[in-house]
């Protein structure tokens, strides 16, 4: 789910406003720290600031929900390694995915 131009513009404008609040991050900074937030790697103070941004920014809450769903769907795609691939999958795509999953294997 790609954000529309309108929602990106709204997030940008909101980010400009939030930048001037004490102890606040912009929507862009929110994106930069998203992975650390989800992995629990933000220090407590930064996490509180991140949570505050989430509390006041609906667009970033929506972005976070979409990000989590995308990650879950991506993981589910590999739940069954024995699953049969459909005949319509291009061979070069299969090769690229397999190489990405096992980068240390010999070609």
C-alpha cells in the first residue's frame, strides 16, 4: 500500500509543523527510526518521543500499521518452503529469490 501524493504532502506539512515543537520528531525522522522502534532498539527517551509522535500523527500510525502488515505478509510468503510455485513465475525471478534467501550458497 503506497501512500498517495496527497497523504505524502500532508505528512510533509505536518512534519514541518512538528519540527518546531520541543522534543518532537518529524514524519521523516519517524520513518528513519521505524525499524529500531519495532525491534525495540530505541533508548527509552527516544521511544517516548516516537510514541508521542504516534499519538498525534494519524498518518504515521497508518504508515506503521501498513509497514507491520507488509512485514507480516512478507514473512508468511516463506512459511511453507515446500510449496509448489505456479507455472507463471519467471525462472529468473525464482533464481533471484533463491539467491537472496541463501546468499552464501554456491552458484
